[in-house]
C-alpha cells in the first residue's frame, strides 16, 4: 500500500527538487534535491506514476494524469542527459526555490 504525500516539485538543470506544501498548496519547509548525478534510471510506471532510481533509494512520484507523467519523464530524461553532457557531468563521470514547479505526490512504500 502506498501513502501519497503531496509535494511541490520543480526541476533545475542539475536536480529534481521537492518540498512539502501547505493546505493551500504553497511550498513550505526545506527543499530536498535529487541530484541527476545520483539518478541511475527514470522510469514511467502505470497510473501516472514515475520513479527516479538512485543507488541509495528510489523516489516514486505521481503526476496529475498519465499524459503529464509522460511529459515530466521525457523532460527529466532530457535534463539528466544535458547534465551528463555538461562539464560538471563529465567531471563526475571521471571521479558528483519554487520556480514554475508542479504539484505532485511522493509515495512512500
């Protein structure tokens, strides 16, 4: 059984960021980051869900609908590949604020 927790989510050039939201859906508390350097796989699941697989844990999110999930997964994959091609990403291979975000659900299993 999954207990979904609403989160404010947005992507930056180097990470997917999320944080808790208030009852009126405003971001609150400390922003957490899932760095693209730590993401092994971004997988689209059923029912608008997607997962970011990292070495230490998996992060499962639920988009508003399946179409939005497809768009989010596509964009996150592009951002991750863009990060990998950047000087920071290239260096990591050899050795590691709400702005137009979206509301999502973070699942805990």
